[in-house]
C-alpha cells in the first residue's frame, strides 16, 4: 500500500473519478478506508478527506476562474444544489464563490491588495407608512432599525 501511494501520481484524476469520496478512492486502490487513511496520513501528513476537500475546492475555483457560473460549478463538482456548494466553498476560502470570481477579475485588472467591489442589493427605502417604534425610538433614533407599520 505504501508503495502504491508513492507510485500514484494522478491523485486529482483518481479523486474526481471517486467523486471526492474516501471510500470510493479506497475501493479504486483496492484497500480499506482505515488503511488508506493511515498510509495517506503517514505519507502526506494529512487525512484523505481533508485533501479531497481542498482539491475539490481548488478545482472549483479554477472552474469559476474559467467563467463558469456558480450553479454550473456546483454541478460539475458533484453537489446536488448550489447552496451546499456555496457553503462548502465559503468554509474553505472564507468568502462565497461569487466574491471569488470578483476577486479574480479585480486581480486581473490590477486591483491587487484591494477587496473587489461587489454589488449588493439596495435596501428598500422607507416610505411614510413606516416609523420608529415607540419602545426603541430613542435608542435607535440614529440607526432606525426598529420599525412598525402604520
């Protein structure tokens, strides 16, 4: 098994073929999950699940850089929905996939060191039917966060 780990060079292809699953990867290599985990950790100082997750997100980042939208990338990475992909992506990189694309575009345009500007939806303007509530009016007079509908 240790020799197999040392001789295997196509880890990214094997991981994608195993659909980013440690159990399927172990089956491809012809060993148990626990044996794969022991040998993998001894060889690479990382558990296979963490490595698979990191490689999966790196590949997702590459797909986004090539112009794929978030939904397409989620599907290509084997996620059943965009929300699950976005959560995993944010857990890995610290920001959502849409911001990743914006950061790449900003870096390509020479805006290094600056956070890419992302369009946020505008807050709905208050009309004359909304007023601060009587309970928190003094407390929130400057921020106007507590409203009642009249």
